[in-house]
């Protein structure tokens, strides 16, 4: 059973600080990952995807992938109150028969 | 207009009733999905469809059925609703080609089964 693990939080971070969200996964075949943001009562939306080892930066967001450690993270710099949400990690499927899975998500709370 | 729409947005029903949740998309995507979300359990896949003739069970399909009426429409039915099906339901779409591309979610349907 392939699994994606995330700390459920809540993770409280002061405004302007760096928020660090982590995700570990059990499938060594997973090559790429997606990070979704979900505001309370709303639907998830994609904020970052990462397809290779290393870092990928997009504005205040940086995704980091370490395939050897089976670990992917999302850093949010200069955290804003609008970043308060739940962040879901999801691996790219490798086979058509793989079941799509999401991590349970980490709740992030930015303290004004 | 929204690319992925769900109707109804909210629904209250009684145990044993049959209900249908509908999803429509204007994105032209081949793939469509139904999820439910419960506090503490995250998003769980119910059914997914890679095209009109290809429907597959997800993680928690018992008690649910689906119909892919057209490329743009994917309906979820609860044949005999029970209280533990109370949840937030999301429809999603993706383009196809790889095995999990970006998914685009509808606004969700809040279902309460009494």
C-alpha cells in the first residue's frame, strides 16, 4: 500500500517568517510531486509541482525533492496571513493502475 | 464561468434515500474523478474515469456508483444513503497523458445524511 505522510499540524508560523511543510512517501518509484493548497471549505488548487531532485522556486514558494530520502517539502517565504490553509502533497502516479492518493494535509496558520 | 461545476452545492437527505451528485466540466479534459473529504481523513478517491468507456473504482467505492454520460459529465450516486456518507464531495478533472497530472477541482458538494 503506497502511502503519503504529512504532519497534520496545525503549524503556527509568525507573519513574515518561513513556513516549512514536509511530506514523506513510501513508493520509491514516485518521481514527481504536486502541492495543493486548500482554504477552509474550499476546493484544493495546485500551487507547485516538482519533477526532479533538488529545488524549484516560484515566487515565495520553493518545493524541494529528495528522492533518495523519499522526502518532499514546501517552503513559503515571507509568510502572509493569506497563506493560512491546508497544504496537500500528492505523488505522480507511475502506473495506470496505481490509485491516486493525497496526503492528509498539513494545516498552516500564519500568526499576524 | 467556472470550469468545473458541481450540483447541488449543499444537500440534506435522509437515510435510505437515493441521491445523485452531478459534475460538469468545460475544460475538455478526458479524466474525471470523485473524491470525498472527511475531517482527519483527507481526500479519498471514490471513482475515476479516464474516458467515457473507462470507469474504475477508487479507494472507497462501496455504497457509491457513477455514470459518465459524456466527456463533460460525471455523476455520483448514493443508492441508499447512510449517515457515514455525510462528507464534502469533490469532483475533479485532469487532461490525461501522464498518470497524475494537475487536477482541477470543482467547488464541492456538502452532503448531510440524517
